[in-house]
C-alpha cells in the first residue's frame, strides 16, 4: 500500500510542477508583452500630446477636427491594447465557453503589432467565417502568442506570416493555421519539438527572447486537454506551419473520435501548407 501511495504522491507532485511551469511561462510571456506594449504606449501618448498641442495652437475648425480625430484614434488603440493585456492577465481557470476565434486572433495581433512591424514581418490573414469554438480563450491565446512569436523568430530578416481560420464540419472542428516562410525545422529535430525542455533555439535573439523548451510542450498539453489536435509541417528553407484543430461549441450528436496530438514531418522540397 505504501508503494502505491508514494507513486500517487509522486504523480501529484509532477502534475503540480507542470501547473507551476505553465504559470511561470504565462507570467514570462506577460512580462514580455508589457515590455513591448510599454513602447507602444509611449508612441500613443506622444501622438495624443502632439495633436493636443496642435489643436491648442490653431483655432481653425479644420485643424482642430483633424487633431481630435487623431487623438480619438490613438485613444481607441490604447484601449484595445489595455483590454488585450488585461484579458491575458486575468485568471479564468480552466473553464471553457463558446469563443469567437476571429476576435481572439485580432486581439492577440494587437499585442504583437509593434514587434511584427519592428522585425519587418508582414502578417496576412485568411479568416473564414467559422462557428464558435468550445475553449478556454485565455489558454488558446497563450498558445497563439507562443506560435506567433516562434514564427517571427524564424524570420530574423523579416518575411510573410500567414494566419488561416477555417471550419471542418465533417469533424465538427475549427482549424487554425499559423504559417511562417522562415528557416524551417530540420527533419531530425521535428519529432522532438513537443518534448518538455527540448528547444531548437541557441539562446535569446535580438529582442531578448530565447527558448526554454517549455513553449511547444505546453501548447500540446493545452490542445490535448481541449480534445483537439496539433500538427506541425516543416521544410528547411521554406518554413513551418502549425495546424490546430479545436472542437466547435455545437457538437454533433455523434462526433468522430479525435486522435491525440500528432506530428507530421514535411517532405523535403515541398512547402508545408498550400496557400
């Protein structure tokens, strides 16, 4: 009996450590976003201050209306950034609810817009109308942030980043693809990328972001907990695509069994995703 109790205790400790690691990574990601958005807020404040001064110096209606329009636009952007950061920081446990993934993608991109612009990454969106997904929005946003930052890091000289959203009614799933056109992942490393503490990164990049090996492992655990699937396709020199499939909020009467997270290795010489 003692052996069984010890084994259960060890398993409980492992689960607790996993939760602590996930929380630590969430706080790390939040800290990076606060650093990024602080610079963005400085830019917004300078815009508001400069146009306020312009409106005070000039008495004509045309100049003042232009100043007010610019101040309003900058203020709305600041509000969007604040709401996105607060949404990520807010602890919502593990509860799942019908979630608009299009809105979640847009809110996440608001947080990374400055970083993408700084590193000359052109974000393209192909977001088809899809049903709401039954997910924990906070957790899926963490996954999306991780994948978007990884994609940006795979293109140090800039490039194209494609985000696709589609509906797979035959599986009653919503499909989300994050596809970069960067360096790609070598075939021998690809089967290991979802392992804990495994990383293909050598250290922090120019932005100070490095790899702990926790990111993709956490992503896999979150998607599996949602009864979803995560797949990676990659070709060296052509890029990498991560495909997430998540259950819709209105399941069928008989939903096909969903396989656990799978890894699909890209075929050399072929692009991971047709687009």
